C-alpha cells in the first residue's frame, strides 16, 4: 500500500482540503497510473454536499480521470508502462450477471457497479477518486486513450462524453434523425458535438439565447430559447430524440409534445425532485420517456475511439487543485464553458 496526495471533502459544508489517501499495492491484474488530469462533474458536487444521501467522509471525488501507466500487475495483458489511460465512473462490478456479461456493467444487477469514489471495493476498502495524484484499478475497468486526444481533453469524455454518447448510439442518432439537446452545459455541449459528428440534425433547447453562438459553433443546426412559449408550439412534433441533460426540474409534459410519433425523451440529468408527465402527449403519438446512465467499458472505449476518429473533444478550462472550491461555486452558477479539468501535477 502507498499513500498519495489528494483533495477531500470532510463534510457537506466545509471546503475541500488537501490530504493523503491510501492506494492498494498493485495486484496481478491491476494497473497503477499517475493521474495527470481529472474533470469536475456536477455529480461530484451532489455527492460531497450530501445531496444524494450521506456519503462516507472523507470523500475524494473525481470520476473523469486521465493519466499515464506507471506499473502493471504480473498477469496484466492489456496495458504496459507508459500507456495513456483513463478511468470513468466505476472501477468494478460483479462480472457475472446478465448486464455485466452483455457489457452493460453500469447496470450490474449482482453487487452493483463499484463507484470510482465513495464506494467499497471487493477488497473491502473504500474507493477514492481522481482528485489525487495516482490510482490503482483492475485492468478490466481501465480505458485506453487514443494518441490523438490530449489527456486534459480526454478526462471529461469518461463521464460527460459517454453519458451522452450511449443514448445517442442506443437510439440510433445519425443521418436523417432529428435530435434535440436540452441544456448546453458540461453534458449538453458534448451531446451537441457527438450528435453532429454522427450526422444528425441537432437543435439546442436552452433557457435563453445567451449561448446561441457557442451552440452553433459546436455543431448545432438550430437553437431555441425554452423561456419563449412560442418555442413549444413552433416545434411541436419536431424531434425523433430529445436528450435532457439538465438537473433542474422541467415541465416534461411540454417537452414530450416536441417529439414526433415514436419519439423518445431520454433523461440523463439528475434533478433533485420527481417530475410528472401527463398521459395525453405520451399516448397520442406513441412517445416514450426513458433514461440512460453512462456506458459500459466496451462502449466507453468505442466512444473514445469515435472521438479520436471524428476530432471530438470537450471545451475545457484547466485549473489547479487549490481552485476546486471556487470551481464548484462556478459550476453551480453555470459559469464554466464547459468543463473544469484539474491539472493534478502538484498532487503527484
């Protein structure tokens, strides 16, 4: 076992502070790597501030992790020292249930997926995330980062990227399909870029038009303000797929009316409160509402390779670890375009 520097939350209200955390010794199937960059996801904030239940403090958040391999276990076959690698939202699963066997480890029905942080691994030890200098992960849960993707830009792909790629792929976004993205934040801007790269006709639905120039630059064909009531009448029945990336409670009944026959609204944001939807707009056009959570390991690798092939990377702002607390406040104020990424050099 070794110790590494990290930034941890010790309560819902105190700022994150520098500390040290343990990392297990490298086992036969483990990959150890120095963390170079870690993205800040809104779910990190929800977790450390106990908005999704009481976490096991101290919490070292971060599940958008990119770095370089420093050591591999004796039986590792997939990676070697010096490889560029990443880890996303989970570091293990039961490996035996139908979901795991199908490559849907995020929906593991056995032990459940083991989160990259604030979880307990099969060794009985707490997991700590990417706001740290190094990590040790089983090779089956490590991703290879293509050479053409910079490590800093790769980090957000491991949550924001796969969270939006997976539903776009599952619902077959592509040429001839009409996709709407609700919200242009960390998730939304990736949904726009990916849907455009897949060849779909992309529309952004945002509360206002203040990010319209960005949305069109990122690949959207159209941009509408949802604060304008006319948007919902003008666009009625227009979309085959709506990806809702926001964590605010919305009037889902209104959004369901924007779908064409057999259209689907996919929820990927995590609002604090339950949202209601009236039956008529669902029943009348055989519309569906569904959800999607990140992606499995194989699909995440597919996403990374797709991004490399199509030149898709997130819009990022690099920060030092001692800026994390300020970054959290800016995320809550929607004052980031579009993802904070921590340069962890000072923690290595």
